[in-house]
C-alpha cells in the first residue's frame, strides 16, 4: 500500500474512514503568495471572518475541540460538517457535490 501522503488523514481500521476521506471535513492551510504553507503554530488563528463564514455554513471549527476529559485539543485548520443522517439524504448530498464538480469541470459554474 505504500507510505501515506503527508497531511492526508488515513483510515483507522478500527474506526473506519476519516471524515476527511468521506468529504465531511477539510483543513484550511494558509499559504504565502509564493505557495509556501505557513506553519499553523506561527499563524494567529483569530481569523473571525473565516470561522464565522464556515460556522454559518454549518461547519464545526476544530479550534474548539476537546478530548474525552474536556482538555483543549485544538485543530485550528480543521472544519467539519455533520453528515446527513439517512442513507438517501447522504446519497442526494453526494450527488449534488458530484453534479457541482462536473459543472465546474465543464465550465458551467
């Protein structure tokens, strides 16, 4: 299977595929104008606009994550959205994403 690509979450065989792999989570990385990624520990993530916009769209921000004991475990670049509860709703959501992607690839968006 080879070595996983850095920064790409890998499925945990006991817990199943990650929310990233299922399309319900993303990591927003900050880059310079030259494409170099900025170390998230050096970047001040008090970017209320990004967090606000993502929250309004229904995403939970990883900056508020805690462990089972309630200790802060922030993942400031992470945003996730709860998947639809029913199978048919998940299929419909996946179809909308696929249609949007295909439209973008065909220049329709």
